[in-house]
């Protein structure tokens, strides 16, 4: 194909590639959201996922000038692409699992064109660009926004950590300058930066494990309070971060088996759930599961409860009032 033929076909097929990329973005994000249920998707993904079509000039440059293809148009698998950027290398696997789920669902075939884990095993002493690259090809019968996607239509999907993404953005333009990248000082600097990225990622992973271990008791208590709250009120419990702050504030006041003690307490004072429902939509804290812990501590350790109270004073006054206790302020 010559330049004019490539451009003519590209103009005709752009809507197809755009629809295919949109389909992939929606399906991967949909499945990913179920795999990371404890965190919002826009928090897990560090850069918004946006697909990008190649510009006409970039398409021609790559198809006819930068590389030699037997079929310059069909062999170009990244005419449209997108990237998923996460915090840790362990998070990359979650995105890979979401993509594998699309294979199981019959939406696409996937080939992994590059895998940082395999590269590290194959070349343990070499620090080079690391990322996971997929090419997803449409299965027959896929349709998006009224556009039929021909079987085999490709889309490139890159999965990177935030550090890998930063490194890629920094060095991307030099990939097409062989003489520049061949210089020893350039190779050394790039290798050092990759070594630092890999070491930093290992520190991040260890830090996350340590933090998860340290907060496991608090998280288990929060999960318990959430379940009890929803069963007792019939309403979905809030998930604001103030719940974690509240538990952290009072963790040292709790008994050895807090869940059992709180369960027994609420069973004997079920009216508390009715009091909570009266305040829904009026007082924000009463929509959070830790309000149950507030009632328990206000009844069992009122003095310490007041001394450490981190929320709005009016909320604590209401809790004391519901329990028939005097609030000192």
C-alpha cells in the first residue's frame, strides 16, 4: 500500500478503532472495579484511562518510514491504544486479570507482546524499560455505540506503574535515536534510573504490606461495624475515611475481643438503631458505621470518650442524650 491508500483506509476505519477502544476501556474498567472492591477505581488508577488514535502523520511515519512491514497497514497493531497506570507492580496483575476476564467472556483474543516480569527473569542484571503490553483483537460479533467491530481489529493496551510511566515519559523520544541511546553515559543514566525505580517499587510493596498488617485489626473491626450497621438499620453504611480516624483514635480503649462485646451490647440496646435512623440525612456521622462504636464507648467509658472525641461535639451530645447520659461538653 502507498501513502494515499493507507490514509484513505485509515479515514474510513477510524470510527471502528475508536469504538473498539471504547469497548475495551469500558469492559476492563468494569471488571477491574469488581476486583478492587475496597478502593474506588479512580483512586486505583493513577492516570485517567483515555484511548488515543494515531494521527495521520504518525501512522504514515511508522507504517512506511520507521519500520519495515510486509503489510504496512494491517501489521500496525497500535493504530489505537490506551494505558492503565497503577501504583505498584502487584497492581499490574489486577489489570491483567481483568483483561483475561475479557478473554473468558469471548470479547477478545489477547497476545502479551511484552512482560516486565519475564524480562526481569531473562535478564536479571539488566535494567531496561519495563511494562506490560497487550494487543487485544476483537472477536466476531462485537458492537459498540452502533458500530460493528470487525473480527481481528487490534488495540494496544499498556499497563505500567506510576514510576514506570514517569520513566517512559522521560525517555520516550530517545527510543528513536539509536546514536543517542548507544552512548555509554546515556545507557548508564537510564540503567541507574530503572534500577532506582525497581528498588523504590520494592520498598513501596514492603511498606504496603507493613501498613496492611498494622491496620488489619482496625479493618476487621470496621468490616464488622459495617455489617452490623447495615443489618440493624437496613441502610447502606458510609465508607468515609473518618471511620478509620475514629477507630484509630479509640483502638487502645477497646477490649480484647471488641466485636463480640459490641455485638452483645447492641443486642441489649437495639433502640440505638432507631435513634440512628432518625438522624440519617441530618447528621453525617450517623450514616457511618463507627457511630455504633461511639454509642458503645459513650456507655462503657464516657469520660475517656469525651476526652478523645475527634468529631463534631454536637454528634457526641446527641449520642449521650440518646443514652440518657449527661454531656459535659
